[in-house]
C-alpha cells in the first residue's frame, strides 16, 4: 500500500474559493487539512475513527472528521437561522456552494485507489496554551492514518516538521 499526504490550507483550495478568489466555506482557523492518496493492490479504505493528528508533541490527538458534514454543520445551522429571520447574509449561498468540498472529502473505501481531503477540526481549547487550538503555533505534526486493505487494518504514521 502506498500513502501520500500533503498539508493544505483551506484558503488555497479550489473547492473553497468564490469566483473573485475570496474564501467560500471557511478559513484556515477551522481545521488542519490534508490531501490524502491511498493506493493498493486491491480494495483500500481508511478508518476515520482511528485517524488522529498530534500537534508539536506526542499526547493529546485531534480526531479526524469522519466526513465533510462535521465541518459544515455549524454553518448550515447559522444559515438556517439567518433564512428564518429573513437576514441578508452570505451564509445560505456558502452552504449551497459546499458541494465541491463534500465531493473532495476522502471516501471511506474504494477499489485500488482513494484520494481526497481529510480535516482535523480546531474547535477545542488547548489547556497548555489556555486558548483555542486555532491560535496554537504548530512546528510539527504527526498524522496517524488507520487504513484497511485485504490484509486487514494497519496504521501509518507520517511526521511533518
């Protein structure tokens, strides 16, 4: 099995840009995002519930969002409230344009190759810095992907420094 992972910025992706080039769904403070490609000799998949990202040091790990709706649920809720109150906002347009992000998310399984983005939401607070994770200065990451193939589950660790 061959695995490729590349850290990406939400604000630099094609699925997140308005026609004028500004961000559409969310910015880089929402999640750490990775473009992933998994290639095998037969059916391959990944297990979101066993995929984590550690920041700077071993220990507390961020869980992977199992799918795009994890990141979109708050936006959808706010758009619905704005629509109910007849507020003029871009939230509804943003949620209606989320299809490209949904399509870009890494599927849980496929034939001999799957590719897409996975996200690690930054909503939690980091006790060591007494603030939100979105403000944490990150100098190293360890991405642990749990993958499936015909031989069963296996973990792959990738370090970014």
